[in-house]
């Protein structure tokens, strides 16, 4: 487990390194960069069969619960290429405290998101972009186009959640 002392030393080391990088600039001579709220990315653990490892996820969440987080930002927003308005709606629902509606929408986004990220990846994203009227284009090597059965499974992920 990486405790607060480890994170503190990581932040101090990064701060020293960043401070060295800004020295010599007219406006930043000797100035240090505050990275107090920067932490390593939080990732979702997967099993060898590409399923979420809930045991490891729970363990990670308990570990992360000891860190002094001040909030969260960012994400892997591949789904925004085809369902951008819906993802913005999800944010609006959260910001306005409409948690039940946000949860319903988020649940409808889970399968399509998994499809264009871990299940079918870039070839799946390109195919869905074509379906939504955007230009996905052909896959570049070494990626391969989806096989017909993969394309059908991808279509099910979007139609079963009301997006196609």
C-alpha cells in the first residue's frame, strides 16, 4: 500500500524536478510549481478475460480512501465521439443534483462505452462513427475492420440501450 508518506515524497520529488525546469525563465526564476492536488491516475482493474476485477477494485478503493483527494477531473472520453451530447447531459444532470436521472442515463451509456473502449476499441469506434453520420474511416494497420459477428454485437450494445 502506498501511504501518505510515499505520495508526499513523490510530490516533493516532482515539485523539485518541475522547479528545476522553470528556472532560468525571466518570469519563473526559482519559482516552484504547486502540485499538491496531483495524484497518479486511478484505473479500473480487469481480469485476464477482460472483466472488471471487483475484488481488486474494492481493494484499490480502500487504498485510495486514505489519500487526501480534493476532487476528480478527466476521463477517457472515446464515447463522446458518437454520444457527446448525451455525455454533456450526464454532466448537467450531476451538476444540478438530478441523481436518479443521471444514474439512469449513465447505466444506458455503460455498454456502448465498454464496446468502443475495451471490447472493440478503435475499429468499433470507427464503425459507430459511420453509423452516427460521422467519418470513422478505415482502420490503419495493424488494426483490422470488425468481423460481421463483431459488428452485430456492437450494434446490439447501442440498440439495446436506445442509441440506434
